[in-house]
C-alpha cells in the first residue's frame, strides 16, 4: 500500500515537470537578410517583457520562451518584425532593409578641396560625425575624438594653457622622426596645433585616414596619416542660432611620492647624525619632532622666521591652481535652395594649473556656398586671435619651478610665502633657500606674453 502511494506521487511529480518543461523551453533561431546573408548581432526580445538576447556574429541566437510568446527581432539598418513562436523549436527569420535611417555614402574632403566618395579612395577611412564630437560637450576637437576611432591615440602632453596633445595614428612609425599626422581643415593642410582652434560645434564631420590612404591623397606629408576636418556650410531654411557655454576644470592628478618624515638638512655631526640646516631644500635632516626651528638666515634687522618642525600635508600640491576653461560658442546658419551660409564665433578663456598662466583664444568663421546650375562655388574663412601669458619654464637647474616646488622640504609653509614683494621672508634677499629662488617670485618676473593672428581661407 505504501509502495503504491509512493509510485503515484512520483508519477504526479514527473507529469508536473513535463508540463513545466512544455510551458518554458529554449528556442534557437537564425536571422538573415533578403539575400540569405547573416545579420550579425541582431536584437531578439520577447514582446512585452524584458527577456531578450543578441544574436552572434553569424546571426544565431537562443532564447527561453513559453507557449504564446511573440519575438520582436530587429537589426541595424533593417525593419523590425514580430514572429509568433507557437510550438516551433527553431526559427529562421528574414529581415527587410529599412528605407529610413540608412547609412549614407561617406564623402571626404581631399586635397585641393575636392569632395569624393570614400569608397573611391580604395582604403579604409573612418568618419566621425559632428554630433559625435559634441555629444560629451568637449571644449576642443581632440577631446571630442578621444576613444572614437580605433588606432587613433590622443594623449595630453602637459597641463599648460595651450592644451598640447600628442596624436598618432596606428602607433609610432619612427623612433627619432615625426610621428604626428597631417591636419587638413576644409581642404587646407595646416599645423596640427590648430586643431584646438576649431570650434566643435562647427564640425560637419572628421575623417581619419590611415597612413596609406593619406599618402595617396597628400603624398609624403600624409605618411603618418591625416585628420581631415570638414566644417559646416549651413542648411536650407530659416536662419538657425546655436549658443552654448562649456566649463572644464583641471587639477594635478598625482604627485611623485614624497617622504614626510625628515626635514631640511645635508650635513652630519661628529657622531654621524643628521643636522638640521635651515638654508637648504635637501631633505636629509633629522626626523620631524614638532619643535620650533628657524627657517632661513636672520634678516638685517635681526628678525628670523620660526616654523614647526613637522610635515605640512599637501603644501607643495597646493602651490598649483585648479585650472578653469570657460568656452562660449555662437553660430548662425541658414540658406535657400541654392545658397548656404554659416557664421560662428568662439571665445575660450583658459586659466592654467600653473599660477598666473592664462590663454584667451577668440575665433571667427564664415563659410558660404552657392550653386549655379552645374557649377558650385564655396569659400571658408577662419580668423583666430590668441593672447597668452605664461611663465618661462626653460630656466633649468635649480631655477626650474617644478623642481623648486618638489624639492621644498615638507615643513616649509610654501604657500604663505606667496607675497614676495611685501613679505620680508619671501623676497629675493629674505627667502630661506641659499641655492634657489622663491618659485612665486619666478612665476611673476620671468614670463612670456604672446599675441598671434592666424587666417585660414579656402
């Protein structure tokens, strides 16, 4: 009797398992186009739910469904279709090409300002649209291109106010020579540093030509590849006004690891123990103990600066500023059936990480075109005015500002010595160091003022 009940219960459990399996099962399928070719990475989703998968590179997928489910299948450049699963275990779905949102032919502005189909060049070309460049509200074009193109390396070389970057395409070709690509703006080859002066909002598209493709169009100048920038010419319709403001903040991301246990000193006593020397930046002195110690020699009136002999956290890092870039862009564009125009202005006001360093760049652009039956005439004019005021960093030896700051001992209150004109302990004669100048004084007395005018026309 007991055995009979056990067998009955076992049979019921097996039937429940079979029914559950019948309700939920795995369906495999393949997605193809109208020509029978695979549609890679198509999206497959159970309609009305969050259950979905992506097909592999061959258009094959597997998804768990239940009776009555409907699959929504879509792919880039194809119309979305709904497929009823019913009692099928495998599906073959054909997608029809979409008539909307299809990819247009890529056009590249080449040498002599000729616009040609990218396919006619015969080598791969990557094109980035202007919307992709401005999507992250970049303050310059090179920042907008970062991580957008395979093989394109963009590295900031320093934190100065000019935004210097090192750009290479497909790595380094020469260990001693130039590896920078050619920059072409509206068909005109220009210096690569001018890429910072192009307003991101003015960009129609940017084509990245690898070395072989660039060499075909630009000869030896394109041996390292080329960055071809095409600016907007306006659109048909009523005039459109675009205005934007962007702010960017920069800080020093990391410092060399500095010791914080020993202060100024470079000599020893008769017992071989470190001696505190108040006149040096070398930090081979005694261990910090918190006592009051003199800093520098006495002044002519006998006054002497005393400071706690203990490390001041972040004092050397606080010498540097938080850099601020404020950029304003405005443009007006419009046109009719035969004419197009774009007028834009950009103002970038840059305050550097180095104290007192500034750079202001103002640019104006006027692009226009006119169609005359089979003849089309266009012109582009870009004027750039740049005013900069930066410290002279090429002093070398102990007068190098960065070296002076880094070598300053941990107990020296460097930021309190900023007023070198009025603070007697911060002047050229009163500064504690025998072998170096106050870095705050150096950034004030040794500066380079530059004013440049640039005009690019095609």
